[in-house]
């Protein structure tokens, strides 16, 4: 089995996230993608952060009718800050050894990976699927990998993948860019403007009912 792990604050989850997950699932032929809302993201300020339980519930509502997207509460149940290395180790433990794990991440976030706890170990435990983000292309990734991770990466253009003799592969994928962000959604809600068609209707109904981001 091929599993994708897609972490984020999902504050709130929107069609940018969901469409990205769907295209990655299709393009890289994954069996399942697990969306993992973080509890206490060490790199985000907590201002404007909806309670973890609500962010989890909104993801649950968003993916309810998909048979290949799932949600996990591991980071929320776990005490302390949400470190990706611990999440990857968790899934490595529960999935059979022969399964492949792919860590899905936007290029903007990937370029900050050297600030993460035990980030080098992550490259030994799972593959990466790096999503293009506006303003960041494949050359930024190549440059970053060779300078900050290891000079031994080589790019296979046919597979759109960086291979390494010891570390697991890094796939680069250009998904349909939907210029939607949670930040923009939160500020629209604060201003009393419409957020219809930026996120699933069930999520909109939930956050309105709960009075989130007002
Ligand atoms: P915020 O505006 O609060 O930072 P966000 O919209 O960037 O929120 P996150 O929860 O921070 O959402 O993102 C989780 C993951 O999804 C990250 O890896 C990010 O790069 C990716 N992502 C976010 N928005 C999009 C989008 N529109 N298209 C593709 N990937 C996205
Ligand atoms: Mg973001």
C-alpha cells in the first residue's frame, strides 16, 4: 500500500488542500491520503487558531464522502508540540513494513524543513511529495536539496523525482493552483464577507454555527 500523510493546521480546511490531495492521490497512485491537523504547530502563532477539535471536525466533514481521503487525530491526541518526525514514526509503526509512506507538503513549507526537529531522520523514513506553490518552482527545490540536504540528489525528469543513494525519493508535482488560503478565509469571515465556494459547504456551515474566526 502507498500512504500519503498530509499535515497542516487546516484552520480551516479548504478546496486548495482538498484538490491538492485529490490530484496527488491520482498522479502518484496512492491508495490513501491521511489529513493530519496539527495540535500545537511549533512554527505558527496561535492567534486566530481555532480549537484543534474544531479543525479536526471540519476536516472530517470535508472528506466524509471520499473513499481515499482520511483524517487522523494523532497529533491532537499526542501531548506537547506537533513534531512531524513523531507523526512519521507513528505511521511507520502502524503500517506494514512493505508499505510506502509519502509525506505531502507545499514547497513553501518544505523550504523551511531544516528548522524542524530531527528533520534528517524524516528523509530516511518516508518519501516526500512536494507541491509547487506560486512563486516557487522546481529549480528552487533542486537548489535547496543540494545545498541544504545533500549534494547527491539527482533529478529524473521523466518521473519528476529526485533520487538519492541513501535517502528516500522526493517527488515534485505541479498540481492545479487554487489561490485559496486559510488566512484569506479567516479574514473574509472577520469582515463578514462570503466564503462560499472556497471550502466545502459542510465546513462553512460548521464554522458559521460555531462562530469561528469572527
Ligand atoms: P494559512 O493561510 O493559515 O497558513 P494554509 O491555507 O496555508 O493556511 P495550511 O494548513 O498552512 O494552509 O497548509 C497545509 C499544507 O497545505 C501545506 O503543506 C501547504 O503548503 C498546503 N497548501 C495550503 N494551501 C494550498 C493550496 N491552495 N494549494 C496547494 N497546497 C496548499
Ligand atoms: Mg500556510
